[in-house]
C-alpha cells in the first residue's frame, strides 16, 4: 500500500546556531507495522528555513544545566511555547499543512551510562501553539533500554541516502553511519552501524565566541594558525577515541576533557583552532575505509562543518581513501531536521525509529512522546 505523510522536523543543535525547520513529504510503499518493508521510502523537501537565536535565549540554553529546578522547568515550558510559535509562523509563511511535527528539542543533559538524557522544549507547548500533533523526546526510551540514545540520524541515512558508502554529519559533534555486519547467534548478519566521532562546532564555536564571533567563517581563523604537535597528540590519546562499541558524546565530556586540555597549553586562538581542526580530520579519517576494490569510498558530508573550507581541506588531506561529497546547500543545512521529520513519519506508522545496532540498546524501539493538539 502507498502511504503519504507530511511532517515538519525541528532541530536545535548543541552548537547553539539556531533552529532548523524542514517540511517534507514522505511516500511509503509497504505494509504498516512491518519493519522489513521500511526501506520502501522516498521523500521531497517542500520547504525549509532556519532561524537564529537571540543572545538571551542562547545564554539560557547554554546555562540550563546549572539552573534551579524552577528555572529549568520554566525554560522547558517557555522554550516549547517558543518552538510552537516559530513553527506556526513557518507554516503560515510556507503554506505547510503537516500531519505531524517532530521536534528534537535542545539537549541539556546526555549521560547514557546512567540511563539519563534530556532534551527540553515542551511538546505540549508546541502542539498547543501550532495546532498540530507533536512527537518529541525521541531518545529517552532507547537510553532506558541501555542504549546511547544517539545518534538517531542513521536510520534516515540507511533508507533515504543509500547511494553513499558513509554518511558523515558535522554539527556540534561529528557522527558517522554505514552498512556493516554484527555477530548474532554465532553468525554475521547485516546491520547499520553508527557512532559519534569527535566534537566539531561545539569546540570551534566555543573559542570563536570568546572573540565575539559565532563561528569561524570558512575556517579563516584556523587557517592562520599552526598545529601544536603536543596538544594534538594529547587530544588523539583521549580514551574515548580507542573505545569500541556504541558510543556518543555530550557537552559534559567536552567540558570535562577537551576544553581544560586545550586551555592547559598557552596557545593563540589561531593555533588552538588549527590544532583542533587537525584533530577532527584525523579522527574522522581513521573511521573511513576505502571500498573493497580499493576505490575511494563515497562519503556524504552534511552539517555546518561542511561549510568550513579549511576543515574540509584538512579532512581530505588526511583521508585519501575517501571522496567527501557535499550535496546541495539545502541538504547540508537541513538533513538532521529532514530526518527528524522522518522519525515522526515512522512513529505515525508504528515503525521502530531507534536502531539498536547503532545505539547498543536491548532492542529496536519506537522513540518519542506524542502530544495531541486537541479539538477546538
């Protein structure tokens, strides 16, 4: 059977660069409720926009982890109402008429080792302000099932971008997904694997904000620096990078491990950024192999980091075994929002949208909490 679902995906990244909204029509040809039919998807982006945050909201989101319980709960409510107003205005501007709104929210806490993750932005507020049912809180069930709760995007990589050997996204953090095999019951079976690789814009933007800029345009500041070999070696030696199995990164790890390490070296801003760009390039390159016939692997590159010309140059220099492919600007900017819309579509069809082969959870699950808009 054919099923058409129109969904709006909303994404707010850890780099605090703003809100992405993507209105997509998905066409499903298969049997609802059957996991094995779920590859039968096609999609079309009908509209997409991004909006920056003002300084006050950026500050609140950046400091939410240290707020009082009252202020934190109030921010969750206020931010949900804010998202609802923003998506309603987006719908009015574009004529969008979605069946569902799928909101990532904004990650404040992510500690899967203790089965704890939190993305704020009240789904009730979004549904109330927009007048459209909203599904949100996609990660919590997976984390409760002993999963990492991240990354979630690989399910869309597998079904919407199958022509690439690897899908690499570089936002606040870099994450990669690819087809591989895992051992089950004594035999190797096909599976989609994915994991976070390293911080990217979370660190680069952190240092640029210290000089009053949101980001390093085209990597111009980094390109003027020199790589500090000792710092580079220390970064590459961090235990996270040699750990195996499903793994994900969050703000807490960066603030405990990365920032103090960089700041322990007396370096200029340019040298800090040049060194960290080299670190990013090395870590990403180490995770990508050539095809079995020796030809370069085709790697889809999306996220804000794809626009950092200096960083991409260093990545290509460190990975001759791959060909980085930067798609059209709309796909680069809105792929994560597109795939969260896809998670919403899967939710509507009662299909799993969290892959245990990626997260390490006990089993695949349908992540998300549904908030109905109500009847007027």
